[in-house]
């Protein structure tokens, strides 16, 4: 296991940044700062008394208008370890269910002096709406539709760097429903910025069509390619990342059957042997065991799935800390 | 309002429908054009100095959503007509996606009554193809035609069922009226609000592919060929759709098409915010601009160019606004949930003039597509609206092709402030609109002068 970049970050705070909507507007220094801070937070997380007073007196509201367990709990735990007051709001039983608009919900939370709103929403771009209208509360995007999931991409980057060091020239294969995945999208942009080669693999109906057909695209094509054949895609990979398959999507006719999907795109032991020795096996969760990954792999030596979860808490601690504890934030 | 004669002096009279283009005097009397060209000196007239301005027939909008009855919080016939007047439009065709829909004679009567109350801007009604626009049962088209509708459409929605469209074309042909289809194959476009291009990919939004329009245009052309009916493609937006219409016209089919100002001037990039100027860098909080959400969506750069080309070569007959006013909260939502459409009437001319100033479109062609083109949709009952020949209705717009102005939605007469052009500087301004011989919009004095005069 290699040590993460030891060089001291050139900056020490994300201020005056108040929002994390996606990674596309992060400088390289900012990413290094978050990943470096994540390393310190992992140390805090490993203590027997998991509590530091860094964010005492800060109010974080999690607004999850789409079902989620892992990400919400991860943010909540991150906030609590840092001594912030964390208040959780969800879709059911909230004013959203009574027909209150997203904007009015956001304005209400801001009026309650929330320092930070961590939000998830079924619609791509929903956090941008609040970012346009909320002048005081910060916003962290915890997943918007099929657009972005920046904290997931950061924790994935951290996990990869922790094991591989620099990602320059590394081959990362992302498998599954790429077209509808905010995890894939954020990782594609994050990884290609870090110099990795990304190969997207899955059914042709679930890959970005314009990449498949070589048309004008938003994806950075210098680093990103598509391949429907998993046996080819996985060849020589440093990281194998399987995405969650939504059964609704299957029933919608995107693929013939789960059986067909499993046969062609499941990561199996035989397929993992085509990857580089010691290649990392990752999955953002929640996993459909026996579909995206063979069960033997899901609990095997190569998998970094539980480590991703741990790193997720540390990454979110870093994000919250750097957003709320900067000189600007305390002013 | 006045019934005094109006004399516009020393104005460029551009009457493309009658191949007349001269600088001289235009005299309007008793609701009609009395004389054009030369110099006249009637003693009782209101005199307007038209120096360096252009007078053309009032613009005709074949496609406006005036929202009444049913959605009066978005617009009323009166506010829509006032918005039209500010935009230089003297005739508006009200789309039937109201509540109740304009699907029987009584609702037509109501709309036309409200229009008369609103004043001299002509508001005509378009009837629905199916009851409640639900796609199940044909409306009584003969009754609707008798009440005065100028066309049939379920706009907002396509006539999804091909046999229904066949039947509608046959009935409408019998009445001499067009069936206007909103060409969108829902099985391909469900849940989309943006063109299926690079911006959709960038934003993680489900895209409406060009094929979603092209497939229904192709179907409707085939049905027009089969029935001999008149198919008019509403708000055409794709290069492929334009090519299909071009070939159908070459085959001699009764097919016409319109395009909106926004599909002629804006592209998918506008959804990134910053009025289309945002480059391929990081997104800003202005991204997911719901004011650029419209159906059909703003398309790719090549589609926009193809629309201009199709307008020039006669494939597309007219420019129609698809004016779709919405309230603030209808648009202040996550992108997928926000309503579709732009408030267009008051910016149409100014935004379209960019095509003229940019050398893409001759002024004469622009005026033709705002007057002669749509007038041809309206039939003999509304003849003479697209010319300034003496004896025709005194529907006139007077504009300064070079005046620059800033779009201030607070000044809109329309209730719909939903335009991505807010704050934009447009070059080309409507200065005076006269409908049926009456001044319905007077913007002769530039705003700056007014302010100076007040202070």
C-alpha cells in the first residue's frame, strides 16, 4: 500500500467557496486539499473516542428528497464526529410531501440559520436552483438525478490514490448503466482530470450514445472511451468499478433480462484475472450481489467496497470541515 | 384610441406582399390604408414622423398561447393582445390548450368575445383536433369552423394516433383548413426537456432526440399524401424535419411549416445559462436555466443554421412565436419539473433582427415570414392583412431597425416574464403598432428621453 501524496497542500481552506455542486469547478489544489484532509480525518475516525470539536455550533441540515441510506448516514456521521448539529429531513412526512416547492423548503432552512444544506434530489440540477437563490446557506450536492455525486467521486479518488498513488495513465473501467449514473459521470470528470484513462462498459442502451457513435460530446474524449465487450474492456485495468443496476431500468426494456446482463457484464473471477494483478475492485453500493459482481468477488481480497464506505465518512468529514471551518465561514 | 386619420410621414414603406418598397407618406383612414407613397397633407390627421423608420403590415402570429380560459394567472387574452401590440403583432392565433380546451363552438365564442373586449388587436381562435385534446374523439370540426377557427391542433401534445390524424386531415381538408401537428413521438421523448446533445450529456438530463420530431413529421407527410389533407408542422426545430418538409413540398403535397424566433436564434447551449455564451468549462449556478426549457427543445448549432436556411429557401413558410407565458413559480423549479415555453411576443422582432444585422437573413425575407407567410394560413376570410395596399385593413407596425434596447421583463405587458433574454440588448425595436386604424402601442419616444422629460 502506497502512502498518499505527502506534499503539503498549497491552500488550507475551501473558502470562499460555499458550495460543492460538482467537481468540475474544483482546482487541482482544492482536490488535493480535500484528499489530504481526508487522510487526517481517517485518523480521527480510527480513534476510540470519535469526536472532535471542530464544527461545534454549526448547523448542518441534510435534505434528502430521494431515498438514500448510505450517503445520508455518512454525512450525518461525518457532521456529528466534528460536533456539528446535524438535522435530517427527508421527503416523506416533510413539507415537500405537502407540496412545498424545493425553493421554499430551501429558503425555510436558510431562515433557520442552517450553515450548510446537504441535499439529494431526483432531478439533475436541483442543487443549482438552491445555489442560485440561497445567499447565506452553503450547499453540498449529495447526488442530483443522473448528473453528479461529487462526494462519491472524491471518496473514489481518495481510495484509488491510497492504493495506486498517482492516477496518471492508470486504466479505470466503469461497468454498467453509465448513461444514467451520477456516480459514473462525476468519476469520469474527476478521473480524466487526474490523468486516468476511463473505459466505459455496458449494454449499448446504457452507454452515452454520442460516445458510442463518435459524435459531439461533453465527455473528455482524450481520456474516455466506450467498449461493450467486458472481456476487452477489463484487459489490463488498474481499477474495476461496477455500478448498481436499477431493476426498473431493466424492466423498461433497456436490456433483455437480468440473466443476459449477468452473463455479459457481471464481473467474475475469470474476468478479474484479465485485469492487472492487485487491481482494485470497487462498487459505490448498494450492491446487487450476484448480478454486478460474482458473490465470491464481493467478499474477496480485491474488493475495496467496505473501505469505500469508511473513506466516504472521512471524505465527507473533510468536505464539511473545509467548508465550515474556513476563515470566511467563521467571519 | 382614436378614429382620427393617421399620417406617417417620410417612412420606408416595405410591403413585401405587394412588391412595394418606397420612402414616402402612409395615410390610414377609417381603419383602412388610404394611400401609400408620395406626399399627402390631410388637415385632420395625427402626424407621426417616420424618418429613418420602416413601416410594414402588422405582424401575424399563427401560434400563441393566450391561456384564457383556465390559466389566467399565466396570461389573459387582454394581456396577450397587449403583449402582441408591444411586439408589433396585430393578429394573434390563440392555441386551444386552454381549460376547457377550445373544442366546441361555445368556447370559440367566448375567446372571440374576450378578444373583442380586449381591443383592436385581432385574436383568432384555433380549434382542437380531439375533445379535451385527449386524442380519443374528434371534435365537431364543422361546428368549430362555423364559429370561426382558422385551423385545428392539439398543440402542446401531438396527435399521437395515426388513424386519428388521418381522419382529422380528411375532415379538415373538407373544410379547407390545416391540421397543425406538434410533432413529437412521446415514446421517444417522455421525460425529456432538452435536446439530446452534448449539453444534455453534460447536465445529466434526459434528451429529446431529433428523431422524436422527424418520425412524426414523416408520418404526417405520409398521411397528408394519402388523404390530400393540409398538414402544417408547428414549431419545426430539426434539420432533418426541415429536409422532410422540403421534399414533401417538392412532391407537391399540401404541407406547410413554421419556426419560432428562439429556434432561429438560440441553441441547446442556452440551457447552460448566460444566454448561450457559456463555454465548455465548469458549470455555474446559472446552469439548468429553466427559461431555456421549451418544447421542442433548443437544438444544436447545425439545426439552428438549417432553420435559417429552410426559411430562406421557402421550406418554412412562416415565423410563429409559440408564445408560452408562465408564472414565476412555474419556472422556479428543478429543470425536469419546470414548465416548458418562453414568453416571446415582446422580444420576437428584436431577437430576429439579429439575423438581419448578422447578414443571415434579408430584412425583406424576415418581414415576409412575419406577414405574408402566416397570412396564407388564414384563408380568404382574413384577406388583406399582409399588405399595405390602399383599401386593406390599417394594421401597421413601425420599427427602427437599428435602435438598441435592453429587455426589461418588468415592462412586459405579458404576464409571462419567462424569457432567457432578460437583460439582453437587442438591436431593432418596434416603435408604433396600429391595429384596425388605432394606435395600440406607442413607443415613439425612446425610454431615455421619457426619463429626461420627467426629471
